C-alpha cells in the first residue's frame, strides 16, 4: 500500500479562472494522480511550486497580469531545470507553441482537449517524455521544416528583452536606464534588432510583438 501511494503523481494546477481549474482538477483525479495545489496568479505559482515541489505543473499561459505563464515557466526552469511543466491553454498560435517547446515545457495541450488527453500529458511529462497533442505536434514539425522568423527565434535573450521593451513603447534612454547600460549601447542594439527583423516603425515593432505573443493587444 505504501509503495502504491509513493508512485502517485503529485500535480499542481495554475489558472486564473477557478471554475476552469476546479474542472480540470476533477478530471485529473484518478488512481495514480493527486492534485496537491492550485494557484491563481504568477506569484502564487512561484511560491507554491517552491514549497510543494510537485512532480508536474499544469500551467496556463495568460493570467491577465504583467507576468505570463511563459515568464513563470522560465523562472521555474531557470532554478530547477528538471521541473516538468505542461502548458494547458486556449491559445495555440505557432509562436507560443514554439516558445513553450524552446523553454523546456514537456507538453502543450489546449483547453478543448479530452480530459483523458490531459492525464496522458501529465503522465508522459512525469516520465520525462514529451507530449504535444497530435495537431500541435504536426504544426511544430512544420515550423521546424519551414524555418521560424519569429523574434524568439531570430534574437538572443538580451536582444529579445530589448525588443520587448521597444514594443512596449519605451525610448532608448528609458530602456538603457531599465537595463543599466548606456543609451549608445541600446541605440546600437535597437538598430541591429530592427535590421534582423526587417522592421523600422514603432507601430510595426509593436504589431510584431503582439503577433508572436510577446505583448498582449
């Protein structure tokens, strides 16, 4: 009996809609899965994940706040690379799928999935395997074949940070102050970013960031 209990998968859920989260908690209840925590904000996710140390985190992408599920995942995986994260979201843009895969998520599931598929994703993630629902996996494979010109793919981490601040409307001086570097450094970096992405106008930069999920419309 003790051995069977230890074999159960401890799952934490994170979503800003409590009714949705409760529904998924009920669908995951089974002989091998325990839902041990539920969080409704990015800060709660980080705090509970650190204290509970679940086997698998099922995480939404959008929380309607400054931080997103992607930010939370980056923070968790940065301090705990072996963490198992399953993204469960209503959004399925190609850029989001690619970014979830790039940062180290183990699975990507949309909220219209069959409850059994979510349980499968949790079990696969817990085992260290990848699980992207079939139609998502096909698109991910297509992106790999066709190439990806998204900011996330073209820019390194620092340049992507600068690009995102540019998209938010910050001036070079404001970005320099935010990142504690010189205005000349940001001026040179911003021009290089524009050249790489083939954009110049501020409006085009913002539209590109929205298109690829770096900025909410």
